[in-house]
């Protein structure tokens, strides 16, 4: 079995197991490359028809290409798409320019997701996070017991898998399941290539710049790149020494800390 | 039946961020703080005290909290560079390498220090503490008691231990801090928010003070530091539009100290241990001094145009400065683009010291008061990250680490600057010092009290 098939099998196994355990389940789709890969895997797991809803948390600040991509694919793949928006805060004018970026993310992402979970009585959410994408996610693996166990005895002890996930329950009462945790950025692009997955054009180079990671327009900046095809992206990532999210605004806490320190004349 | 026989030990410590000895003395003389004056007549003495070096809240409070110098606790400022890199990071409570006094007293310390070793086996039973709003205790780490982190706490949930503390604070709309960023827009409004924040702080402190069991209670008032940063010019100038408000804040503060003190004495009579301290002093700002610009003009610092903060440091750079005046040699072994070899370091340090002493203000007055080499002031296992030189300015010149300034001298919105030499402490009169105390020396007296 080749590397990508092995990764794929692992993910599909987790997706099916998750659906078996929880009927009140949904998948979170940010429309980026990772969660689109996860969506693709979900389709594969259920032979083209996903038996649970797909949630998109809409901050209203996403790239226009993302909305377009979302709506086209949702129609084509016949998705049961739920849109989560914090209408109340959006009406109040919440945005990255107003208040801190931390508040903005909290309100428009976290709280929007919380209310979707509540509204639809969801018990479990599938997320497309990956171990290698962000310092914090890699760190959790090492410092939190839940992740050292999460590091996958599940192949041998499927019955205990869910007990181990139990320790991952955060303040919200739901399970978070990460079927593509073991994919690296490099794997994602190779997989996108192999599966001929549709992908948002923002990832491809335009005028010497491309986005390596996408989210809200004000908090993302493109990297210098001439990669115009998936092959070129794969090659670029193979030799790249900078982090995937270097174009993203920094950690929310760091931004806030910086703001606080600057207000008192430091930095 | 009492399970634990022995003397009841109770301590109340009040921290007041950034209150200078000199201002406090003046206000006491002018009878503006009658309650504190009354308290001082009851077997307590006011001392002038040195802050930590540098005189930054995170360093000074950590020095007090651990009772050791930065060489042992590892905190040198609000910012640092990650090892062998130019990326800025923000040290927090997890980076403190020495145990705090509440960890030692609570017998929960997992680290050791010269102080904890000294009292090893002398604390018989664990003491429970309430630690409230002390800077640089974020995120709140598990301890024996209750902890609510102070500046720079971001997320209230992570700033509280145990969880029930969060529930209460959340329910009362607790504020971690005033929004200092708003001071630029509307000073009047900001002044108002300082009082509001102080009200909430008092309410929360009183709640834990009265409602929780504790052996040691340590609460910090941090609004004073913010007040001083933006309004210190109003502290003694009757013409200043904020003079009244400034005094009113001190009157409120005086009342709150009285409230806590009286409650404490009522419950534990004179047997308790009482102490008040600040972490640094304050003085009016004449000018801000951008040390990096100075180093750049002297050819010691070369910056690229692009990049964030210290990522701009080029390989020709010999030295750079981090807030407020922590000068680091751009060593070959320490930084990716570093070029200064170990054997060149001594001469380079001498050269930089000489150059710094030439830095003069408008009237030819000296800007730099003291220059310390790392080895002079830092001792312990964590001096690797220590700055090679630290400067203290003459009062009035606020040294800064900014990399974006076009001139060496400049102005900002700030009216006050930290001072090293003018912090204060109020201690039981039986404690005396042969020379001016430093903030980290006080901690020993607290633990000593519990070990007797």
C-alpha cells in the first residue's frame, strides 16, 4: 500500500467509526485545502453521499472566491450545508478593525460555532486540523496526555478510542474528531493531486504571490511564489523552510499581548 | 477538636503597581492619605526600595514572587527573542524557572531555588494562598489556593485557578485590566475607566478576602501604574486638569488599604504579617530615548527594510536593544546571522559602554545613569538569556527598544516613566535594613514568618 492510501484508509476508518458512534454529527468546512480534503474523504467514506450536515462558519470576511467555491461544490456534491454566522455581532460592526483580533475571532468563529452546535444539538464535529500545521497543535501532542494517547492505539483498541476522545471535550459539550490529523501539508498537496481534487484558485500564484493558507481577508497575506500548478506547489513545499501559516496573522494571544504592551509604551 | 495545633499564621500583602516612595512620602506629609498614616503608626515602617533590573513590572514582580534575581528566575522583560533566532516571544508564568513563595508555602513547588532550598523542611504544613491580580502570573498555574492572574492576562479562563474562580469573576463582569489603548483617544474617558476598573477590582478582592479560607492573601492594584503612565504630570501640579482626579484616586486607594488592614487586624489582631509594596517607582518623562536608533547611528546596528521586529537585524550588526534598555551582543554562537566572536566581546562591551556614556540630552545633560554588565547583576543557572548590558537612565529619559524610530529622542503620549531607585515597601518595624533593600529581598521575610 502506498503512503497516501495508508493515510486515506486511516482517515476513512475514523470517519466511519465516528458516524457509527454519533448520529448527531457534522463536519466543519472552512473551504480551505485541508477541510476540502476532509470533505472528499467523507464522500469517499460514504460512497458519494455524506449522511450528515456540513457546517461553514461564515465570518463575512472570507475571500469572495471562497464563497463561490463553497456554493458551487455544495450544489455539485449535494451537501446539506449549514451556515453559521454571528449575526448579532456582525450587525454591531464586529470586525478585525474593531476591538482586538482576539475578540473578532472569538465572536465570529468560536461563538458562531457554539450556537450552531447548540441549535442542531450536535454531539460531535469532524475537523480538518493537522498535527504539523501550527505550533500549538504540535505542542498539544507533546504536553497534553490526551494527545499522547490520541497518538493512536486506536488501530489496536477501537473500543477505547472514544474514551480517549472523551478527554478532549472542551467547554462545549461535544466531541471533536480529527480524521486527517496525520496528514502533513506535503501529503495534502500530493493527495489533492492524486485525487484531482478541486481547489480554490487563491492557492495558485498570481503576479508572483500565492496564498499558502486562507481564512479571512484582513488576516491573511500571500507569500512570494511562482507556483502555478499543484506540481509546482508540491515542489515548493518540499524545499520550503518557512511555516505554512507564516502568512497568517500571528497567534491570537500574541497579537493581543503585543497590543497590550504597545498601549503601555513597550515595543 | 483541633487537628492542627500551633500558632495561626496569617499574612496580608498588598501590591501597588508603580507607586513611588517619594510620591507616597509627599502625600503622607500633606495628609492626603490619613489612613495609611494611621496604619504606619502601628508598628510599621516605610522604606525606599530598589526595583529589579530592568525596572519592568514582569521582572520586578517575578523577583518578588520568587525571591530570587532574574539569573535564577529567568524573566528579563515582557519580550525576549526565541533562542538562536530573531523572533520575538512573550515570556509568561510557564517560563519562570524558580518557585513562587505561594508554591513554597503551599508545598506545591516543583522547581527549586536558593530560597526554597533555604526553607527546605522548615514549612511544616502547607499554607493556602489567595493570589490576586499579580502581574506575570498568566496563565494561572495550579497551586494551593486561588490564583487570578494580572497583566498580561488575555483569557480570563486561563487567568484563573481553580475553575470556580472563573465562574464567579465571569458572573460579576470582572475586568482583567483597563484598556490602555483607549487612553490615546480620550483621556477623560480613560480616567473614568480607571476608577471603574478599580471598583471592580476592589469588589473581587473583597469577595475572596472575606469569603475564602486562606493563610496568605496577596492582592495587587495595577490601576496605579496605568494612572502614572498617562497622568503622572498631574501628581503634583495643581494647574493640571487631572490633578483632582489623580488625588482622588489616591484617596480611594487609601480607603481601600484601610478597609483591608482593619478587616485583617480585626480577625487576626497583631499576630498577622502585614506588608505593602510597589514594584518600581515613577518619574515624569522629559523625553523618550530610542537606543536602537542610537546604536544604528553609531554603526553598531544594521537593519534590513523588510521583516518583523528583530528579523530585520543584519549580519553586520554588533548589538541591539530590547525594551527598555537590555543590550544584547550579536554573538556568532547565539544568533543565526551573528558575527561577534567570543574573544571580541570584552572589547566590544567596553566600546558600547563608552559610546552610551556619550549620549547627552538637549542641555548636554547625561542620559544614562548606570550601566551594568550581565555578570554584575545576574547570578544563577539562567543567565544564558540575560542581556549583556543593562542601562538605567537618569530620571526623565525613558529608554525604549523600538526599532522603528527615525530620531534618537522623541515624545509620546506617556507622562510618566518607571524608575528603579524609588519603589517602596511597608514592613513590620522589627525588620530593618543596613542598606537600601531590593524587591527580591522581601520574600525571605514572608517565608521566614511561616517557618517560625
